C-alpha cells in the first residue's frame, strides 16, 4: 500500500464521532451566489433571505462580509473550500489548518456555520487528477475542524447526477466506473464514519429539457396528478421526476454498501427565463417547480421518497438572485427567486406555510405544442457550419429546401440554414436515434423559426 493510500485510510478511520443531536427537522434554504455586478450588499441580502423565511443558505466560498452579516441570526450557513485548493490541501495538513483558522474560526462562535463543503461539483468540472484528491482533502479539512473544536460543522462535497452512469430505472442507480472505487467508495466511507450527508445537486429541468418528448413536463414540475411510473425491479411507484432522480442516488449508494447515508439536496431549481428560444424557461414553470419543492420538503410529517418514505431531506433552492455575470446560456442567469433590486421574480415562502391558494395566479405561457431543433445561443460559427454540413450529408433530402433556389434558401445565412438543417435532420431521423444535440451546438425550442414561404418541419410535444 503506497503512502497516499495509507494516509487516506488513516483519515477515514480516525473520525467517527457524531455531530448529530436531536431529531432532524425539515429545512429549506437558498443558494446565495454572487456572480452579478448589481446585487444588494451582504447585509441587505441577509434581510431579504430572512423575509423569504429560509432556514439556511449556501455560499460558494467564505465571503467575510456575508459571514459577518449573518452573525446573530438563526440562519444556518454552508460555506465552501474553492476547487483550486483541493490538490494542495489534500497533501498538506498545515495548509488545511491555516485555511480553517482564517476562514472559519473567526466566525464560528457568532454564526451558525453548519456545513463545510470541499469543492463544488468536482466530478463535473475539474480534471480527473483533482477527483482522486477530493477525499484526502476532506479528511484534512475534517481534522482541522475537529482540532479547532468546531463541533457542529459537518464536512461534505456536492456532486451532480453525472456521478452516476445509470439512473433509470431508479433501482438501477449505479455510480460511474471511472470513479467508483477510488473516489466514491472512500467518499461514502468518510460520510458514514463522520455521520455527514451525501450532498447532491439535482435539476429536473435539465433532465426534462434534454428529453421533452419522453418526459412529461408536469411530471418534471412535481405537478402531475395522475401520471405515475412504476420501477419494474423495485416495484416502487413514482409520481414525479425528482423522486426518481434522488432514489437513483440512494440505490447507487446501497449498491456500494451504504444504504442509509442521509441525502442533502444541495441545489435544485428551475429557470424563470433565458434566451428567447430556451425551452420551458419561464416564470410559471419556475414558480410551479420551486413552490412544489418547498411543499414537499417542508411537509410535516416528512414525505421522503419512495425508497425512503418519511425521510427528512434538507434542501436548497438555487438561487437567491438572477446573476447577470454567470457564464453559459441565458437560463444560467435566470434561476433567481429575486431580481437584483430585491423584488420577487414570483412570490414564494420557503417556510412552506403559505398555501398555494394564497399565491397570485400566474398566467400559463403560450405554447404551440410543437418543437424545433435550432442553433444554440452562442454556438461557435465554424462548428455550426461543420454540423450543418454533417446534417445535410445524411440523405433523405434533409437540406433540399435550403439549396439555391429552394423555398427556404432565403435569408441566406448560416443560422437560418442550420436551423432548418438541424430541424429537418432531427425530425426525419429521430426514430433511428438522432437527437437535437450536435455536440452542444443545437437546442430544442417551442418558438417557430419558420418564415415567409418557408415552413419548417416540427415534432408535436
């Protein structure tokens, strides 16, 4: 056994004390991101968070202004070790001690710091060399937390659904083979011995928007009244997509010998807007989803999931604000419960005490009930031209209408031709497995790209 493995084993064996006291109560919080140049001050933000009746917040770092502003409140807080520090901390206990002493110790006594997350979605956005340093870094941070007597803090790390290689049906939930032995098993062992949580970010929006023809929208919004899915292996009956996704994680942990690790839903949400062609991103859907999430996870007695009926699952809604400096598609900047001026995107009460009937009625967005496959916002033009050529090379007369003289040739632009080619390719060949993806260059939309004499093909939702 090499020195790295010995160090890791030592970390996992050393800390088995429980920080848990009393019975867990339903807890609903909000993620407080700061990627905006027009956001309220931390002190103003904490007041807005309290008005939302959030029990806890998650920040993506250790901003001392936020930590000072939250002092003497009842709001619990989750803080985060930056991703870039993980490799160094994993091999340097002194560095871990210094980080905790500087970023946590000065604020711990006067604030309710309860969760210390090491990195953010490491398996999704970091090189694989960092993956294998994750648990050693967690061990060293945990050692520092113990050494400084910060007894109420639990150490964890948030992962996403891409930690699984299989999630359907839920009973077939299985962690990825490339991380299962060297990352996930040590992580689960660490969480079990320290009585922490498996923190997971789950968005039914992304699952639905990737397969809107296969997944019912109301099922993804936790709004379905008569649609159910029965797992053919477990026999468990599901009434919403979120339960399916959470149970896939539960079954994956069980498959590795950890059937009882508690879940913490570290992020979930639905965008209220985005680029004009972004499917399903509107205020009505966002309000429906997030209000249903609040209702589900603040219920008394707790509802849990089909695999864990009655379980308490602490939950964080993403996010507090619409953040105008977030990169990526427009939806990324429109997950907020609040606008930067502090006003509500839509009314919501995170305590769960406001009945749905007390909220003002929101108009349902108009929908044609049809889908088209078009160029994604911000797609690289050179790559789009190559994808256009590919789509037109597949036969079936896919691109005949956009050839010179064709009824869809004008306007003679890359986007117009690609929109037609992508849609034509997808609608004709999807029964054979074609998708509206094109290496991330395309996206489904319910906004008709047709123009003048050119009627684009479409698929009925």
